[in-house]
C-alpha cells in the first residue's frame, strides 16, 4: 500500500471466518489484527487506531452496533471507517448500522472479492488528498478546485452541477453496491453526453457521492443540459429491481435528477471560495 501498509481490525467471533479474513487480507498486502469480542475491539481500536474495522454485529458481549457507537463517540476513533459484515439481513438492521455511522454494510454469505473492493474504496475515501473518486474514477477534491480556478481566469466558461436526488434513500433500500452502480452509470452517461455535444476542453468531476460538476463553454450549455436531463430522467427507473419499477418519479423518495448552472454572469467572484459558495447556493 502507498505510504506503508494499511491496518485492518477484524472483529469476528467465528474463528474460521476471522482466520480466513486475516489470511486473505494479509495476502493482499494489509496488516491485519483480529479480535473476537466487542470490548476487545473498542480497546484495540483506541490503542492502535487501525485504518479500517471489519465488524460483525453478533458478538459474545456487546454487539457490533454498540462497538460502532463507542468508536464514533470517542475522539481517537471517530474517523475510522467501519464495514459491517454480518448475517443480519433485515432492512432495519442495515438502517441501524448506517445510523451508528457505518461506512458500509455487507451481509453473509459474502463475495470476498467484493469485500476487498469495499475495503479499498473505504480506505481511499479517507486517505488525505485523494484526487479521484474511488467509485467512479472521476476527478474530485484538489483536481476540481484546480479546474474551477482555471475558470476564474477566463470569461468563457459555464458550469453544470448534476445532482442525483434521494440516492441516500436508494442506498438504504437496495444497498451500497446498487448505489455505487448508480454513480458509475451516471458518470458514464455524463461522459457520453460530453462527447456528443462538448469539446476536448470540457471537464467532469465529482463534488460528492450525489453531485457531479461539468465545465464547458457557454455555447454548449443548452444542448448539454437538455441531453443530460433527458438521458438521466429516462434511465433512473431502470436502477430499481423489476418489482419496484414504474412506481412514478413523483414519489418523494425516488431517484431524481437536479441540474443547476453557473457562469461569469453570476459573478463577480472574489476567488475560489466565493465561486464555490455561489455554486452550492445555486443547488439549494
């Protein structure tokens, strides 16, 4: 791993599963510690501050929800990514896991390759100065700021912010993998729209899990806006399982698309912070 091995704490009372996870992730280049009780997980996390915790819910003393709650409420461990790995499959359990601050929730039996990717993505999200989104591969953070500064140096630019509304609710109902699939598909559709009406100077980045930013020339803005809105609105229903399709986009918790614009006409801008403030104000 760049900058040294990342450390994973496995909290699992099934010895066979704990040994399998330890051997697998050590083989992937991680440093792995394993404990089989919740109290040991809390003490170990405070003592060694692992880079990530893989946490079962059913433990012999305190349950995984309580472990996660204690980690989140202690200053030293509040920032550690937590992935629940559990047999508890009910939606209420998944929601409780998210409520106590889990970054991911995977049910048993699980695909070890999928777990590896979830671990990698969680670590990338928390790594300082990450330049690309771990799910979509789009520029984010410093790369987005760099492009926005370039915009401020000219008067020939327009920004679109594309928001996927209710993605959090979708993730709670259908899981992290399905929500990541939405992000990847939307990023692909944005790329295709750019190729159709944009130019080689155009830019696509990500402001967060639900928000994408596109920089283009003002002349391309109307056609790009129309193409993106049309393609996304036609596609969002297909992310749902067959049984849940066709229920109508009017529902308050269904996936929806929001698009806002910003251009030099919305200025003047005092600098990057002012530009970003006006950008987010446009979204609200």
